[in-house]
C-alpha cells in the first residue's frame, strides 16, 4: 500500500515538474535578410536567432534538443521554388550564462534543411536552467546556400520567402516551446 502511494506521489510530482518547465520556458525566433548575388553561393551569417527565456526560479532542463523545420516550399511570387537540398543551417554563436558551444556540446557542422522536423543538435550537455526569476539565452544561426549554375534558373527580383519553425524539446522529446520566423531572399547572381 505504501509503495502504491509513493508511486502515485512520484508520478504526480514528475508530471507537475514537466508541466511547470513547459510553462516557464518560451522562445522567440528572429530573422534577417539574404541577398545572394554570386554563383559561388553564400554563408549568410546570423540570419536566424533564437532567444530562450526562462521565466521562473529553480528550472532545470537537462539533455534538451533543438529541432527545426522549414514550413512549406521556399518560393517567390513567380512560382520559382528553391531546392532545400541546396541549403543548410549552422549554429554560429551562443550567449547566456554557462551557454557556450563547448559546454552545450554543439559542433558547428551544417545541417541540411528539410520540410520535416530535423535536429540541429540533440541532448545538450549543459542544461537550460534558472535560479533567478528571468534568464535569457541566445543562439544565432547561419544559412548556407550551395553555389552552382542551378541558381541561374532562380534569378529574380522578386523575393523568396522561407518560413522556419524551431522546436525546443526536453530529454523525453516532449515539446517545451516552439517559435516561427521568416526570412526573405533575393537571388540575383551575376557572372564574375
């Protein structure tokens, strides 16, 4: 009888803790603009950013994962569609107390973009935590566009729009927070 009671209390505490964490963490995605004017492609630095706000005391999210998804085709009003296999995302930098690439265990390897959810990195070595009422972390991302003659067919003064969603997940792959942002791109490569 005591064991059942203990298990029920432990389950309630576990569920309550996960719910509190989910409600105390919010994210805000930010974006910039890409102008591609070379057949060599581009590394567009810091075009996406993700702010993670912790709004409560005593929050700790170990082994968290950051995932993303491109929401729909990257296209312009002319109906030209950019092939996602030619694009990737790369973490550029991080900021926040104890929030370094090395401590988190992130490498800077580019990850191919996809319309299905994909992991940018998994199982962070450093937790998202707060001992204060408000803590803020920041991750900035580069978008890498592969060069090549394929860009000629995509030339346009009309802008392309890419809509991204970012997902912060806990160690059990439960969604903690989600944010969306868009970037505009102009593709006008010129011969060297």
